[in-house]
C-alpha cells in the first residue's frame, strides 16, 4: 500500500518536471525563432525576387476551383499547368530576378511576335500586356526608381502562361478537331509542358524549345511557304488575269501579258524572255501546265474556265489555306512512321513513303461530299483476297433498296444474296420472293452480301486496319473513275488504282507472295485472309495545301468545305486549359 502511494507520487512529480521542461525549452525555441525571423525579415523584404515569389504564391493559392487567375483583365488560360509549374519550383519567379526582368523575356517576346509565321496569332499570347509591362519597368530602371514587385508578379504570370499556351498550340494544335469535324480522329501529341518550360529556362533556349515541338519536314516546308506568301501579299498580291475565251500555245492576246506576270509571281514561269509578251509561246505553255499540276487541274496547257478560276484566287485566300493546313499538321503524331501509306483525301491520291522518300503513288476514289471519308491514323495488319462484301445497312437501305424496288432482278445481276439473321442462325432468302415495295428502310430486316467476283464492289482485294468508321482500302471494278479529275464517288472507303502494286509492297517480307501469286489469289474467287509480315502505318489525311520534297506548293479544292470552318475556329479565343 505504502509502495503504491510512493510510486504514484513519483510519477506525478516526474510528469510535472517533464511538462515544465517542455514549456521552458519551447519558450526558448519560440524566442529563438522570433529573434531569427526579426533578424532575417528585413533582409527578406529587401529581396525583389523574394517579394515576387511571395506574390506568386499568394495569387496562385488564392484561386478557386476550377482555378481562375486574371492579370490586368487577361485570363490565364493554362489554369492547371501554370500552378503546377510554380509549385514545382516553390514559386521561384521564372522571368525576373533582383535586378528586374531576365534576358529570356526578350526571347519569349520575339517568339510570340513570330507566331504569325506558324499561322498563329501573337495577340493570343498576352503580347500587348507583356510589352506594356516591360516598357513601364524599363522606364523605372532608366529613372533608377525601385521596381514594383506586384508589376513583376504580373509579368511572370503572363510570360509563363504565354509560353505554356503557345507550346500547347504548337504541340497539338490550337483547335481540337473533334469539336468541328465529328469524322476527324487525330492522335494529338501530349507532353509535360511545365517540364518543357523548366528545361527551356535552365538551358536559356526559349525559341529553340518552342520550335522543337513541331519538327515534321512537311510542316517546316509549309511554314516557309507561308512566309513567302506573306511577302507576296506585302508587295500587293497577284495580278488578275482577265477572263474571256480560252488561251493556249500559239495565241496572240493582250491578256497573255497579265498571264505572264501572274505565273512569274507564283514561280511557275521563271523568266519573261520572249520579246513579244502577248504571244503564248512554248515556255508559257510549260508554265501553265506546271500551274495546272500544282492545282489538281487537267494538265493540257489550255487556260480555260477552271484554270482562270485558280489563277484569280487571291494571295490572301491562299494564305488562309496554308494557315489551316499548318494547323492540321499540328494534329498529327510526331512521326508518321518509318514507312507509311498516306491518303490525301482532298488530292484523291495515295502515296507510299519509306525513310521520307516517295516509293509509289496512285489515284484513289474517296467518299462523296455527303459520305465523307474520315480522317484518322492506324496500322494496316492484314488483307483479304477475293473478298465478300457485307453491305453496310446504310448503303443497303439508301442505295440498293431503291434499285431493287425498280428492278426485282437487280440483286441477282449484282450477285448479291439476301440473308435474315446472323451467324449459324442466318438463312438465305430468295430475293424474288420478297415484296420489296413493302420493305421499309427503318428497321430493315435483311442483310445483303455480295459474292467475290469481277462485279464485287470491293474488287478483288481489300486492305484492312480495323477502325470505328469501318472503312478500308480496296480494289474497284469501276476502273474508269480513276481517270477523272474529281474522284469523290465512294461511300467513305478508299478505292485504289494499283491494288496489285500495293499488295506486292505490303507483302514483300513473305517470299511466297510473288506478283503472280497475288494475281492468282485475287482472281481465285475464294476469300482468303493474309496477315502482313509487318504492320504498316496508314494515315487518312485532308490537306488542301502541302509541299513536295522540293518545296513545291500544291493547292486543292476544299472538297468537304472544311477550310473556312477551321479558319474561323482559329480566330476564336483560346480555351482555358
């Protein structure tokens, strides 16, 4: 009992002594911290970069959810990436030090001022506000006035946002294609832009870091072409060629003089050596053909209605075309592949490229204006010889059903069979026993399948890359369509002019698939699926302006009327990111 009491008294006094000790040393520690703060505080308050740092932290931490920061009435668009950037550097200012703005601010300003060379707008990147602040700061420095930390905090936020948004636009485009074209599926590139900016600051390479975000040779050539066309615009644009009757080699006409000027301005005619400028000579004939080739016209040397129309498109309109196609380049992956198949829908042309060199090209037939071929990238993995054609419901009801109502023998003529049900439960029906006048497109109860053969809509071979649009490359029995200048006749798939050549190329790693073996399989009438030795990248693109390897610029008609929709979208305010 006595032992228990003594033990309790010991524990009590022991705990009291520990508490007093903690309070004592806590007081000393608090006093020391207060003294240290008092000693350091005046020094910290004298540091301009320290004040900017505190201003950045306060401004960013005070934002709501979702974050919303404004600087002199300008909205900070990189509302998610900008806070992350400053958090990683513990709010250390990026664009100013104790002496004021750092030299790389000038590099950023130069990059923004050159945004028009990329087909972008400098005003989207706070240029006016940044220049106004820099002008104010430089005046204060000249007068040896103390710099205002709040002003430099504004400068830091604006410059960081400008870099992040500009780099975002270069990396993956200013406009999200899906928002304006539902049939446009782009594999837009992504990157840690806060990290990109940090590395650019450390290396002091603001301009080089921005330019490295788009390194496609095709993009770089088109960007150079834009600069050239802006120079033509600054010199007054193109000479109009008066319309009238056709002009061709051997003609004498005063309009020939204007034609010469126009073709010299666009680089199609390199000199004006003929003393008689009104005579349509051989050199002018070749220049007209070169112009026609660049614009997707019939190459005959005759200046008729279609050629007049293209000659008199203004340089401003051509600049708009280049600008929207630069944006389309920015939607693409960083590389198109070591070897790839590229179909330019607007050009009705397919190209096979390997190691950046053109291997083969061919005409193609693309989707009609009301059944547009989609834009996307994928990988071709197999092909099918002598394919059946399982007719999509839309084509069955919109195209075939009206023909069957007019001619009950239509399906037999086309070797199209009618089925009801799917898989093992599917049963073939006699097409002539069906009262087609009573069949409605809505809730269509049948499915059509066309047998392999010379009349099959897919031809004798199809090249497959499973995709959500159910489109592919295939042969065609309608060979006459490849000779037409305008080749928009399909229901979305791409019909190709040289299927044997393409099959030989994609199967080249398999020695048993010789050219003769390919032809035999195509004409065999038995469906056969063959895996490719190596998948190959494939791109369905839509370019109305592009350059060749030698930097020759080409323009095409805006088949699906997409250019102006995109151009207007490029003029809208950038979204908050």
